[in-house]
C-alpha cells in the first residue's frame, strides 16, 4: 500500500485533485494540518471531494 503525505496544503483544487487520484489508485492520503482552507470549501468539493467516500484520507493535527 502506498501512502502520500501533503504537508500544510494551501490550494483546495490541488488537494481535491489529489483526493480523486488517491481514490482511483488506492493510495492512502495523509493531510498534515494546518490546512490553508476548510475541508468543506466549494473549490475543494468541485475538484474532487465527491470522491472522498472512496478515498482513504487521514488528517493529522500537529
């Protein structure tokens, strides 16, 4: 199993696209806080949050 870590991501569309990529490839995504946006932002939903139920996303707060 592959793991991908995003350290303090700031751009919602990029993060949404990575969520979609991870959902389609079976890679686990680790988001390390603080994030530069709220997980419910419109830009994130538009870019791939609809794939969130199929992606394995873990949030880590520092």
